[in-house]
C-alpha cells in the first residue's frame, strides 16, 4: 500500500522564515520582498519570526542563505533577486550560479532554500512578475513591443507559498 505523506498540521505561526533579498534591481526585489512578507503574515507568521538580510546582488544570495540555513533558526529560507539579460553572458553565469548555490544549500542543510530569483529578458518582464496586474506599455516596455504579457502574481509571494508548503512537508517527514 502506498502511503501519502501529508504536510504537518503545525500552524505556520509556529515557524520561522529567513528572507535574503538582493539590492540590485531593487525596484523589483523590494516588491518581491513585500509580496513574500504579506503571504507569510497572511498565513499567521509573526513579524518577529521573519528575518530579512540584504545582499548586493543575486550572485551573493547563496552565501547569505547558507548562513541563515545553517543557523538552525529557520524552517525555510527564501532567496529573492532579479537578473535581467544584457548584451553579455554575465546573465547566464549569475543566474546559474545563484540557482546552483541555493539548491546545494538546501541539500546540504535539509532546510528548504526557495529560489525566488527572476531571470528575465527585459525590465518590463521583471516588473510584470513583481507587480501583479501591471501591463506591458504601462511598465516601461518599449513602444511598439510585440511582447505579449499576461497577468501573473508576485513571484516573491509565490516563493513564500513554496516556503510554507516545503517547511510543513519536511517537518512531517
């Protein structure tokens, strides 16, 4: 017989979360931070159980996430950043290493490190993923752009939902 592991019934209010936010592209990352904190608050997590660390950019996220995860104080850690493609391969190195670092920390520590890093081609795409309901053209998109933009939620809020779910699941396991 197959047994399905159910997430813990321990309320979110009894969990602690660390959030690491990159300064680079702060217009985007600040909105993602706000979305993440709101989701955690809505789930019953007290402000004193949410700690925020700021780092210069997405490349620095893993080292701060590692420190938080290893501290033993958190049930999950969120890594929030934004990397926008430019004209050089810098984008690929930064985004790839940030993702690899966050996954490595999760595996090493057993603490979920949720990768909430936007990797977009344009600032307009990033704004759209950080500011729900914002449409291309009203958010700095180029005039005449053929980019189709559909409504999306705040990616920081989505990362917080994942952190809540993963912390509950791992507690039960």
